[in-house]
C-alpha cells in the first residue's frame, strides 16, 4: 500500500524546462549517432586538418582531419553509458542496503553506515587508480570506480528517507496484517521513497558525467580508439593556442549537459519539495 497523504507541490521554474529540453536534445543527438553521423571517423582527411568551424564542419576538425561534431556525438555515447552504468550500480546496490538498514537496524544498520563512511573516505579517483593498477585503465574501471562511490550515497539517502516511514500508520497496518519487515520494505516503503531516489539518481548522473570526463582526462577512463568527451578534451588541450575550438566545444558539451541535468533535477525537487544529497566524486 502506498502512502497517499498530501504533498507539497510547487511551480516548476522556467530554467528547469530549459534544462530538460537541452538534456533531451543532447541525448537525442547522441542516440542519432548510433545510426548516422555527419562523417566517418575511421576515414582520415589530412587535407582538412585543424579546420576552424565552417558550414562543412560546424565545430571544426582535429589534427587528423576528423570532424569534431561527429567525435562529440559518438563520444557522448561512451560518456552517457559509463554514467548510466555507474548510477545503476549505486542505485541497485545502495538502495537495498539502505532499506535493510532501516528495516532491521542494530548490527545491520551499523555495518551499512560504517561501510558507507569507509567508501566516502576514498574518492572515485582513488578507486580508479587502484583498479587501473590491477586491471588497467578503461571504461570498466571508470564504471566500477564511480559506481562504488555512488553506493553509499543511495544507501544513506534510502535509510534516511525510510526510517520515518516505519512509524507511519500504513506500515503499522501492514505489520498488523502479519507482513515481514522485508515485505513491508519492498512493498510499502520503497514505492513511497522511489521519487526521491529518482531525483537523486539524476544528480548522481550529472556527477558521474563529470567523474568520467575527469578520469578520461587523466588517462584512467575510456581508452583509444573509443572517444569520450573527457578524452577528446585531454587529447587536444595542447593545441588550445592553435585550434581553440578543439578544447572549447568538448568542454562546453560537458558543461551544458551537466548544467542541464542539474536544472531539470532541481525543478523536480522544487516541484515535490524533496531533499537531495549533493556529493562530489
């Protein structure tokens, strides 16, 4: 049974609609690149190397003559997939742990919370360095490192949101009906906190985009030949005085997408008056 008490709903600001529109536009452009791109990245055209933005190449070309717009479209696939996978790991592991901690308390609660504290003591960058030393750098390393950091975020948020609900009337009714704590947690508590978890997932998604870009920038994330926004930026930073567009546009792609996700998420948070945890990797 889902709690249906009154909820505070506020007007969504215009900036949230703008953010949502930009998110949809960027994601749609990335999805289009799966079946079509302006140019083929496997074809090098040295004659067109380092061309500034023009009608033929709206964002210019790189030192190998490859179209930068095409690179950003394909690189978006990698960045979004890594971020989605990392958030899925955090939500899929952290939320159940938080539910268990709130349901049983005692030793289970202490274990989950202390493990969360330990993970928070080691940022995603440290995990990535350790994993890269063992397994080598790559997209999987970035996913696991960012995903592990997301686990305590969702565990703490789930536990904090679930604890007050255990004294609610609808939960007491379920306990009177003979349902176990695990059944109550999954059938009654989880549906009531699902909107909050969804909002937090959008926040963590934007942070995961930044974390992936940072890891790729220092060489611990996606490896060649697969492009990503962070790796494109890292490869062309030395050419900023010669071809500034090669650094400006990847940086703008990361900035605009992260800002858009945060604007859209903040609009939803204000609409439903829900708190979120903003933690950096």
